[in-house]
C-alpha cells in the first residue's frame, strides 16, 4: 500500500466559512486546499457525473459515497500526476470530505488525519444570511433556498458530526469562526502552522 496522504480536516456546518478559510490556508506554501464541493461544482453539469451531483446537491443531500470517493480518488491521482500535489512536501487540507462515518471508514487507507479543525459559529441566523448572500454572488443553487439550507444543517448534524467520533475528540481543535476572516485565519494558523512544521520539517529544509 502506498503511503497515506497526511491531512488536516477543515470541519464545520455548511456556511461556517470552511471554503474561505481553506482557500486562505492553501495560499501558504506547504499547504494544499482541496474542497469536494469545488470538485463537484467544476464538473460539466451536462455530463452524467454533473447530473448526479446536481440532483443530490439541489436537495441539500450528500452525493452517494461510492461515487464521491471514486471521484475524489481520481482527482487526487490527477493532481499528483500533474505535479500539483506532492504528498511528501504538502499538508493536504481537506474541506468537505469525509462527510459521514462510512466515507471516513473507506478513506482509512487513503489519508492519515493529523488534526481536525472544527470551525464553530453559534448563531444560525448569521450563517443563514451569509449563505444567501453567497448564493447570489456565486450562483449556488443549494444555498438560495432557506429550506434547503436548513436541510443541509440537518444532514450535517445527523451524518457529518459522527465523523468527529470516528477520529476521536483528541485530534480535534475547536476554532471560533465568528469574526473577520483575518481573525479566524489567525486562530487557524495557530493550530495549523505548528502541525505543518512538526510533520514536514524535512520538506522545509530544501
Ligand atoms: P460544500 O461545497 O462542501 O457545501 O458541498 C456542496 C454539496 O456537494 C453538498 O451539499 C453535497 O451535495 C456535495 N458534497 C460535497 N462533498 C461531499 C461529500 N464528501 N460527500 C457527499 N456529497 C458531497
């Protein structure tokens, strides 16, 4: 078996800012941000895979696990082959996967989870407004409708929160996601930079 990708999971409810923070972190050399939502949204919506994604995401549902894991593995392979991801030198920042306990179990041979950063924001109304604004700006059909947003939160609580139990609370750091993006990023860097230095010190010397 080839070595597992050393990973940090950005975790939190839909709308909490995982994508924004993941992208910021991914700008720092040595970190590679990868969002499954972004991979899905980049599909040709007229293709079979694009159609499957749209069918589930427009209802606020998770795309079936087999389909998701296969697509994710193909994407990782392409990134490595294209020289866009070097597992020896980069900490993988995963955003949006694994999204349930079954995905976490399927990915045991793929990723070594060094830490989970759990972004926490108490106020649902703030998140709701933020997501509806994002829907307008980015033309995201799954964030336009309040009913779909609330369903996504239900799915998160029911299916995604158990992923924390899978990895154990010990590897999970709580991050306050309320505040300016720069402030939240500061909290994230406090956890992520020492982790990166600890596990990728050899890569930093070259
Ligand atoms: P996100 O951008 O992470 O909020 O994801 C948008 C939508 O993509 C989700 O509501 C799901 O329909 C789908 N999706 C993203 N990641 C996954 C995953 N790991 N498993 C299943 N569906 C996913």
